[in-house]
C-alpha cells in the first residue's frame, strides 16, 4: 500500500480527495438538520478542503498521494459531525493564513499581513483559545521579513480594524457586557478522559521520532527544506499549545494538527531505511486512528 501511495499525485488528485471529504462530512451530518450544525459543517468542509491545497503550497510532500491520504484518514478519525463552530472557523482561517504566508510571490506575502491580522482577529472572536496563532505569525514576520516593524504594524492594524468593527456592531446591538470567555487565561483543567488518547500514542511516538530524525540529519537538508520544516513545526507548536491548554474533552481540537501531522508523518515514512518499516509504519498509523475512532462508539478497557 505504501508503494501505491508513494506515486506522484496529479492535478486530478485533489478534487478526488475533496469528493471523499464531502462524502465524510455529509455522512456524519445527514441525520442532523440543525441550522447551526449545517453552517458549521459547511465551514468545516471549506477549511479542510483548503488544507489539501496547502500541501502544494508548503511543498514538503514530494507531490505524492501519501500525505493527502493520511490527511483524509485523520479527518475521518477525528471528525464526529457536530463540530463546534469555533473549531470549524479556526480550521478555515488557519488554511487561509497558511496559503497567504506560503505564497510564492514575495509581494503578495508582504502585502497580506493586514488581511492576516484581520483573519486572526476573526479567529479569536469565534474561538479565543486560538490566540497562540498570533505568536506563530509574529515569529514568521521576525524570521522572514526585512521590515519587521512595518509588517508588525500592518498585522496589528488588521486586528484593529476587525476589533473596532466587532465592538461597534456589538454596541449598536446593545451587547454592552463583557464575556469572560474572551480572556482565556484562567484555570486550565486536564481532561478527565485522557486515557482515550492512548490509542493515538503510536502516532505521537512516530511524530517524536520524525522530529528527532529531522534534527539529526539537519545539516543534510537544503536551506529551503530547513525553512519550511521549521515553519511547519512552529505552526504545529501553536496548535499544540491550544490543544494542551484548552482541549479538555473536546477531542475535535486535534483536527487543528491534522495538516502538519500528515506532512511530518509522510516525510518520516519516506525516509525510513527499509520498505517493511514504511509499510508497517503506515498500517500502524491507520490502525491507531481506526481504534481511536471506534472508542467513540465502543468502550475499550485497557
């Protein structure tokens, strides 16, 4: 199976995977006609579908089917159908931000920071716990921009525009009270059902091995590969902070890591020294995700 998925993808591949994604989203939502859930499902579908285009934008997947396949399997395993609207919007906005920050046109990238700031503000309004994404963008500006102050100002200006618009609309609608949820720096509680995540332990170990292997062979990597992999790791760290601090029992938060996880795992499998290791690793990932999916319907005692 690994050999089949290692084949080069073509222009028709992404529409096929998006079609499979559409079937998954419809399959988990066809019994629920609640308006909010339908809106959330549409936003979720749009955000995850944009994620497929991020693979080519980040360009760390060697144009193969493997990361696209892993991304689809991860989405299937973690998506339950009744996704919180905040997480759905976060998936959508994260994909847009990645597409903007990885644009090959330097002029577009530099002029997009006002839009990125506005998107971050919208993301915060829908899900305040995603504030670490702001630090990811700031680090990206520091690491890639020749005019850090100017681009940082543009980022803040984009946030300011959305913030003032939001508060202005809220004022005219008579919404004058402050919701403490918009200050997500209170007490952090560890999930009471953390044992369910043990089925994902093999994937976590493979991710740790992948990152360690990358840094062991860091000097062998090209400058472009080093930069893009660092970009991916910082993005993953921002999502991981949100997950560790705020996930609780909402395992759908793990969807925020679906894109970087699929890229890191596919690269790790590609560089394993033996074919049997690659095949075993692929099936171990699939088996772990399927078991995690089944825990939502059956009780597995460990």
